[in-house]
C-alpha cells in the first residue's frame, strides 16, 4: 500500500485536512487542530463510501503513518470509531422507538445511540410497522429506522408492504426505497407487480428503480412484457420484449430478454420455445 499524494476534496470529516488517497477510495486526513482529540497532527482514515463512524485513528503523526505503512499496516487493521463505541454494547435492553427488549450490537460513536439492534420478539416501532422477532433493525444517528424486516403487512408512506419484506425506508422522508409490495403499485412511473422486491430510485441511497412489471408497459420507448424484471437508472438496463423492437440499434424479436450497458447490448437471451 502506498499514499496517493494527489489529494481529495472529500469533506466527510469537517475541520480535518484531506491530504491523500490510498488508491482504493479511502481518504487520509490530518487533524491539525486536534478536533478528534488524538493530538495535533494525528492521521485518520475514512473510505469515501462510508460515514464518519467508520473513521479509523491510524497514527499520531505523518511520519509515524509512513513508518507504519512501510511495516505493512493496513487501515482495516485498526478499529473504527463505531467499533470502539460498540465494545460494551448492552443486551436485553429497551431502546427508544422500538417496543420490547433488544440486544444492541453496534453503537453510533457520534451520538451514543444504537446503530444496530436485534429484537427479541415481534416489536412495534414508532414508524407504525412491526419488526419480525429475531431480526436486525438498523438505525440512523438520529434514531430513525433505515432497515427492518416486517413481521406483518404494513402500509408505509401509502405503500402496502407484504409481511416478511426487507424494508428500507428513507431515513428522512420515510419513503420505502426497498420493499416487497402486497398489491400492484406504481413506483417512479413503473407499474410494479406484487410480491416481488422493488427498489426505488433516490439521489443518495439508491441509484436505480427495479422490480417486476405488473403488466405490459412501454419503458424508454421499448415494448416490455408484463412479468419481466426491469431496471432503470435512469437508462434502461434490462427487460423482455413483448413485440419486435430495435434495441441499441439491433432488431430483436418479441420475447427476447436483453441487458444493456452504456447504451450497448451486453447480453441477450432468445425467446422461449
């Protein structure tokens, strides 16, 4: 492992100076003003795809960082702030927003609130749904649920969700971003079939809309068949034709399944005979 000295513009850790990357999406930070209380000039590491709780204290100085890297140290060798805060996570307790007893498995270092709990029995949550016994519930730093397995059917933000669905509500708006509908629904303009998992597009949390079409429907000008899996982001990635159509410049017969990448056909599967 070596330091990429081209730097980075990430501002995930306010007040700390990003000075390099590890070549794999991780950013090195220098804490000149001792904001994180590990001493002036301490070095921290945070992957760009993760949150501040995944920050790792690496070395007390830049020189020490170089020495540790030369000795084969890797950032993942060091515990994150959340891991350190979770070392004494309690079991058999009650937490705000969830009825009944839970075991706390992970804690948000920034707030001291639970980040991940396992519910003992079916547990009603403040959001109006019931978490299935023995499953994990993920919570944000503000205490909002952002992943749960439903014990019973529930209507979430106006969408009927089936029992047993893995539900990922938007942590601010409550809109389901991942769920299994109990009835046909329209998501991002697409008619989705019940009892097939749906993912909704969101600028931050979900890069695509996906599910199974409830009926024949034209998507991006292509005649797709009901019952086909569809992915849109916002370009069409895949689908099954219900009629002959030109896809990315190639005429394909009705019943063909196709997959696109950057507007080019990547795979096709001929109609069933």
